[in-house]
């Protein structure tokens, strides 16, 4: 009799354990689902804050709209103002041509002082970083006008863009624990808006967000000028992308999403961002190639000023265009776009307003 009672007690105990395990499993599953739902909501909510499409469905250089599964381009813009401000200049201009079929990227930095034909101005030439100003003046979305100016320059479609201000850049670098760079030579640079200097020593360095901003902004003490600065910008960008898709990047997702919503605008939708993140995980650093623009320096009258500019020769423009078009699997061009190294200023309008601001 005693053994029977013990057996019953044991069965009851096992049933209770099973119920407890079932409840625990159900509760754990509920937490996972709710956490996933929250993360999905946060991602969607942040993406809604960052999503600002260009005022066109596709580039005029595309016959049809494309997807992330096809070769595409992203225009990366860095600015010194908050995202809600429409009076801005492009201090950093990088075009990334991505080929998902070959899991490879080709990137080119365009010096902000490049003297080019500005879109939607009837052939007017000015510094490329004034394209947002001219877009606003002509009633065209500033980002769209910048994209179309670059399309005229490189004869490639710009499919997407991402614009980040420097505050967002600093915060993202800090959220990801800093960036690792290889300093090519000793130099110093002032903090943005401060008299304090940061000193960079030749060799590997780990930088916080504020230091990284000074690192990518320095130009005057670089023997290569704009080209050296462009190299440092791409170096930091690649390291940031690596950290963004890492486990640490995923654990910081909530903080990063808040930063993105406040400081970044992009034409990429949620599903496209996720697809790009998954794609980037498949791309090795060896398959990210930086294309260096060979340029010359000059001075031209713009408005009432005699200003320093960067010239890109027609031969150089076509060389870079050909590399990017082949990477994007585009047909050979029927026309080679614009000429950027004309001896004439090509000004069809006075640009005093643009130059004073930029």
C-alpha cells in the first residue's frame, strides 16, 4: 500500500514538472516572440523615420526599376547639419557599386570641390557639393539633384542613397565601440567646431567617434589632399560596416536604431536594408575595391570669388565610368556624358549664392 502511494506521488510530481516545463517553454517562447515583435517594430519604426525616397521612381539611366538581387548603386552622403534641414552641403560623397552576383563592391570617392556640370541648371558648372543648393533653388529635391549630377558625371544610375550627418556618424562609431584604422603618417586635426587638436600617430589606432570624424575630415596636412582624405573615409566606412554586421553590432541594435532615426535619411526600405546586411556578410574585404580618381587642382571665378576647385579630366571620367558600368553589368554607353575639364567656366548663371553658402 505504501509503495502504491509513493508511486502515485511520483506520478503527480512528474506531471507537475511536465506542466512547469511546458509553462516555462511557453513563457520562453512568448518572450522570444514578443522580443522579436518588439525588435521588428523598432526596426520598422526606425526605418519609417529614416525612409525619405528621392522624388523619382528610378533613374533615367534605368529602363526598369531594379531589386537588391541585381547590381545596384548606393550614394553615400555626409553632411554637417541635422537631417531635417534642407539647407545642406555634401562634405562626403561616395558612390558604392554593389554586385550581388559576384559578392563584390567597387567604391569611388568624389572630392567635394570637383568642378562639374550641375543637374537641372541648363549646363551650369560649379563645385559638386553645391548640387543640393542648386536643387533647392530649381525646385528639385536636393538629394535627387545631387544624384542626377553624379549620374551626369559618371554615366551610371544612382539607385539608392543614404545621407548621414556628422553627429550621427560620431554616435554610430561610439555605439559600435569605435573604429580601427591604420594611420599612414603622423598628423593632427582640430575637433569639429573646437580649438582642441587630435594627434594621430603612424600605425594602428583605435578611435572613438569624435576622433574618427577628425580623422576622416583632415585634408590640408595630407600630401595627397582630397584623395588621401577620401581613402581614410572609405577605410572607416568599411570598418564600420564590418562592426555593424558583427555580433556586437546586433547587441547594440536598439541604440543604433535610435541613432539612425535621428540622424540618417535613406531611400532604402526595411526589407532592402535587411537584404543589404545579409549580402554584406557574404562580401570579404578583398572584394571591396576602392577606385582612386586622378585629379588636378585649379582656380576659377565663381560668382564674385576666385575659388580653388578639383578638375577631373575627360579621360579619367571615362576610365572610372567604364569600371563602374562593367561592375554593374551595364551595356556600353551610347554617349559618354559630360566634359569636366573644359578651359571655360561654363557658367550659364551666377553662382554667388551657392558659393557663399558652400
